[in-house]
């Protein structure tokens, strides 16, 4: 997944892209949108945010 997330900006207005990335990160689309507010829309930032959430659980 690292190569795919490198500097990629996730389009928040594209349902197909949101579905792809929510599946890629293993989270619901609604959770992905919430992560944007915390970590930004760069795929690498979202990936890091999701990883940190998993470690804190």
C-alpha cells in the first residue's frame, strides 16, 4: 500500500475514489471522511492516521 499512497490526494467529492480508499484502509466511508478532518486528504497522511488509531485501540 505504501507505493499507492505516496503523495496521492484523495478526492473527497468522488464516491468511487472514497469507496476504493475506504476498502484499502479497511474503514467505512464515513470514517474515512471523518479522518480527512483530522489528518488531511493525502493518502499517506490518512494511512498514518488509521495506523495510529489501530495501535491506540
